[in-house]
């Protein structure tokens, strides 16, 4: 029997999605072609034999394939492997008359996007296809962002292409050459030190030192000694004159990290330095002129500290001539793919490995994660994945197990509950709240639908009736 491809005629659209239908019953193929063909954004082709579909796929992979699980010349589960070889990014929707969860789990384990039990309505199929398209669309957008990386999506080592980050890049370039003090605010791991370095690199001071000082790591005496140095004989053990950090950084930039941790008594001394640009070495009586630019950083709310009297207002105003507020990573999720690519490259270089590509499943999982540790946490996660990965592509297997479980900060962790119990409870919670919508549940949990399916199966949550 000749199995010429049957096509609808929406092939001239620009932002279109190519869908292949494969079923050994011609009548089914025709019904689905008709049912989906009406959608303007779809270019649908029908096949009756797997070999024809595969041949076509080798020439040009479709975005979606909707296939029967039992075909004349192939079995759907084997087909998945073949499709994956020809086109890794094609989303597979399997249909079957022998609905069984086992088959579904096998199919999703092998990488099917969805499993739909016959008989189904065209409406149901359309719904599934539009979910698949939503995923493809977000992947396309992500790839575009990755492509842009290297053009405007970065400033030196700082990656970002969201409007907030682009604005920050602009501010850095504008204020770097002006010698004003800058206060950088942001949660841990958002890149405060990176921004401070960028300010230095874009300034006239870039041939001089960039010196970083952690204001929280020392007692008041040690801070004074570190910053101002001491004269010979200033205290027991001061056998020679020691230059302080502010003197050694002469001409350059001093990065005062964790400025909110600086003891109040030390704040007065620092204020004087900022006002007069001179210091006294410990035990010294002659003022020494210094020439530094000050960039301070904090992850604390300095405004609040000022109002409570825990931070000096005058020093606060001196430091924040310009403020740069770095957004947390969860508020700029669009940057996650580009950051992941960048970190993968960085880690590969560090480990002397070839740079792996990043699988879509890997990206799907991380773009939804909350990242309380922001970019640093993402960097560690990717670095770990690169270290563990044996292939040329990072997949969810390379992510920490139960990544998604870490996402729920509000959840009260009961000491007595096992992780498994918490996992089940939480999945049920979300599943119920979404009205048993699997796509939505997977999205909220930050896992792929395939993973959700596997978990539902593993925990025996096979239908809504079984939920308490
Ligand atoms: N936008 C970014 N692009 C690329 N790398 C980034 C970005 N933001 C942070 N990083 C990387 O994340 C790590 C943490 O950044 P950094 O030390 O600057 O954060 P921080 O805000 O100073 O954190 P903390 O408050 O904990 O000191 C670094 O390895 C840095 O290179
Ligand atoms: Mg820091």
C-alpha cells in the first residue's frame, strides 16, 4: 500500500510548528489531520508506515510527532528511540487503544512528552498539542536568548539580558569613569563582587589594584590594623611599619564587602576617611593621604539599619552616591539559560573537559527552581553537573536528586516525616490545587512532565479518585 504523506495546506506560515501524525489506520490519520489542520500555526502531515515517517524525519525533523503505540511496522516504544536519534528535540505524543499506566511510564521514561489514551476527543488532542507548543515556544525563546549571549547579554563576566540587568550594565558604564562611591545591594550570590570588579575595570583606575575587604570578618582592632596599617612600635609585636589596605590600594578601588557588618565605632573612622581622604596609621601622628575609590556592598537592608540606629546615616549617604540593586535570580528567570551555558563553559575549562551542551530537560528543570543562593547556586549546580556528566550533554540525571523538593520554602518540614512522605504530600497538594492538571503541577514543581509522570506512578497516584 502506498503511504504518501497527507498534508494540510497551512505550510506558508512563518511561526509555525510542524506536526507529524503516524497511525496505521488511514481513517484515524485523516480524522486527526482534519482535527488539527484547522489550526493556523500547525503544518500537519500524516503517515501510515513508521518507515516513511522516519525517512521524512531524517530529512527534516518535526516539532511534534503524534504516533500510535502499535503500528504495522513498528512498536511505539522502539519508535521513540529512533525518533530520539533522528531528532532529539521532537516532542512525542503517543496514542494507544491499550491504555495502561505501565506503557505510559515506559513511554515517558523513554522521553515521550505525553501519552494519550484512545478514544480521545479532538479537543483533548488539541489541548495536548497546545501544551507541547507552549514548551517548544519557550525553548525557542530560550535558544534565542542563548544566541544573543555575547552581543548585548553580557558585560565582561556579568551575564544578563533582562531589562533590569541591561539597565545595570548601562549604569556601570556610566558611573565607572566618575569617581563616585557606589553602594551595591543584593541577596547573596547575585553578583555584587562581580559588579564591583566591573566598575573597577571600566574606570580610569583599572591599572591600579582592586582590593576587597570583608568588613564582617574582623574585630574592630583588626579592621583598623588592616585598613590603616601601623607604625613600628604601635603595639607589642609591631616590629616594623605595615601599610594598610587603603594605602596599598592607592590609585585603585577598595571594595568594602558586607558593609552592614561593620561595627559602629569603626563606621566613624571610615566616615572620616571618606570625608578627608586621609588616614592615620595605628600609632602614627601624621596624616597620610590616600587615593581610592570606594565601592561597598551589602545584602542587608541598610535603610532599616539606619532607622534603627545600627548604621550611621552620614556614612550611609556618603557610600550610596549611586546605588545599584541587583535583582535575585528568581526575578529574572529568563537569564537562567544563558547563565547555565556560560557556567558550563567556565566549569568545562576549569576541569579540562570539552564544553557539554545543555539538554532541554536540564533547562526545563532549572528555569523553574527558586535559587535561594542565586547565581552562585546555579554556578555550583552546573559545575557539579559538568563534573559528573559523562556525555556531551547535560541532562536531568546530572542535577541533584529531588531538586524540585528544595523549592518549597514555606513547607514546614516535620522532623519525623520522611523525605518520601513529604514528597508525596507535596505532589498531592499541588496536584489538587491545580485541579489535577499535570502540566500545571509539573510547572509549579519545577519538573518536567515526564518526571512528574514517573513520580505519580512511583507513588501510586494514578487517578484523582485515589487522592485523599
Ligand atoms: N550575572 C552574573 N553572570 C555571571 N556570573 C555571575 C553573575 N552573578 C554572579 N555570578 C557568579 O556567581 C558567583 C557569586 O557572585 P558574587 O561573589 O559576585 O556574589 P555576591 O553578591 O558578592 O554574593 P555574597 O553576598 O554571597 O558575597 C561568582 O562566581 C560570580 O562569578
Ligand atoms: Mg560577595
